C-alpha cells in the first residue's frame, strides 16, 4: 500500500504546470456567471428598496398637504397624479416650476400693458395654417413665396396681424428666440410693389432699429409695369394687389402706412424719347401712378415713389431725365389746396450717382457680375435710402449689412451718401413746390 501511494504522488508531482493553470481557468469561467447573477440581483433589490422609500415619502407629503389645508383639494385634483416612480415626481415638479415662471411673465406683461411672447411648434413655418397663432405668438411665416419670376410675402398671421422676425415685436414682452417670427399688430407696415426682389430683408433689419419698428410686405414681379399692377388690383379678384390695395380679397391684410411703387425701369426715360409709343407709355404710366396713389390714400397710406437708375452705359446722361420724370409724378399726385398731401421720393438712382462720383472705380460694384441684378452692396445702400425716406430719421449710425463683410469706413460712406441723397431731394422738392405755387397764382 505504501508503495502504491508513493507512486501516485510521483505522478502528481510530474503533472505539468500548464495543466494546472488550464484547470484553474476552467473553474473561473464556471463561477463568473454566478457572480454576475448575484450582482444583478443585488441591484434589483436596491432599486426596489429605493422605490418603496420614495413612495412612502410621497404618501407622507400628500397626507401632510391634505391635513394642513382642506381648501386646496380642488388644486390637488388638477395636479398630475403622483406615480410610483421618482422620475414622474421630478417631471411634475419641473412642470409646476415652468407654469409658475410662465404665469409670472404673464403677470409682468399685464402690468406693463404688453402681451407675453409664446412659442408654438417650430414646424409651423412650413404650414399655411394660422391655428394657435395670435398676437405675440410664434413661429409665423415671413419668407417670400416664389412663383416663376414673381415673389409674394407669405404671412400666415391671422386677420390684420403681421409677422415680425427681428427680436421682440412692438407691444410684446419676453425673450424672442433667434430666427423666429412673431405675430403682432402693426399700423406702420411698409408694402413694396416692385419689379424685382429688392432690399426687403435689409430694409426690415434697419427698420427693426427704428423708434417704431415695422414689417415689410412685398409684391415683386419681373418685367411688369405699374399699369399691369393696377389692372390686377382693379379686375383680378384673387390677386395680391387687390387684397393689399382694396377692401376685397380672401383675407384682410390691414392698411399700409407706406406703399413703395416702382415703375418699369426704362419708362421714366421714355418721357424725352422720340421712339414709337415711348410718349404713350409715359402718359399711361402717369395715369397708373395717379390711380394707384388714390387707392393707397383711401386705405390711409402714403405713396413712396421708387426712383430708379439709368442704364450703366449712359448713366450721367439719363439721370437728369429720370429725376425730372419723378418730379412730374410727384406733381401729379400733390394736393396743395384743401388737403396738404405729397408723395415721397426715395432717390435710389440719385444715390447711385453720388456713389459713382465718390468711387468711380467701384461703380460697377453696385451690380452683380451679370450687370443686371443689384449686388449685396447695392441692396444695403438702397435700404438706407428707403429707411431715411420712410422714417424721416437719419440713416447715419445704423448697423452695417448682415449678408456681406463691409469695413466700417465703407459703411459710414454709404450711410453719409444715402443721407445726402435724401436731403438733397427734399431741398429740390421745396424748390419745386414753390415753383408750382407761383404757377397756380
């Protein structure tokens, strides 16, 4: 027997070390699932304990509230029911805090006589629906709708409300979200009836810095004259012109404080042109301006004549004729006896001439490479002229353009030239009025 035991011990001692290591690894692989199971079980038991503790705490809070004040039963019924989960308790607390903040803002707004801003779903911008949109509510549509060569303001604010997208609109209080539009009551909205999509965004940005901020609506149709717009306002029931300039249409858009009208760019030059039908088109243009001005005044607005520019090749030669043509437009609309009324002239063409004299080597920078469409520089420049013409306030000191980089020196030069163009035009208007008074005598 002793000999047999000694033989087994010798065999064990001779067993390779690698086999022992392999056996140990096998045992460890068999044990780790059991360890993991025990860890998960402990975690579940801990979570259950926490839930029971939280439920007991919520129950004690509810009992204390009911016991302290029985008059708050109705308020407690309107609160969301406390569940068995701490997540639901946290969400209820967040909801109550949010409602308290909203009510606080509303109370502050009511004391100040203004409405608090409210933010609806951002997806509303892609909808034409005005549901849930009221004063100081957003997000409303403000983009231009393009159909072929025409552009039309797409505004889904109900009734006569307008869409303001440059911060907190007048009459509202709170914090506006960047890039959002909010409906508001605007009695100073500007309407532009023009031949191309000109300077609307730049003008709205500048007007947002005015003492009385306002919105800008636009009807832009390429290669059409004012006679065409007048015909649509009088005879086409569903046209944007009829809706904007008359009391008819699918919905009211309110009365515009200023209406900018632009004649086809070559017609003001035809006054002195001897080509066939040039004089006829000029006379038709004058009659159309008179009828449009009548419609604008009947709606409580004032006409702004968009003075266009000459052709690039004959700029210096044609600009005096264009300036004289717009004076004749203005004379045809001016009422000098019982009612003192005179339309405004936005001297964009004259401002271009001043830029040409100041920067002759950069004159073509006012156009894009096709020499047909205005550049970003020209759009900002034009907006400066419109701003001072419409508001009567100086455009010097306004912010620079947002769609291009422009040095502070060039920005100041553009503002000073636009300021000079408007002042010179007003001075010429006074001389013209004196001349007309002498002729009446």
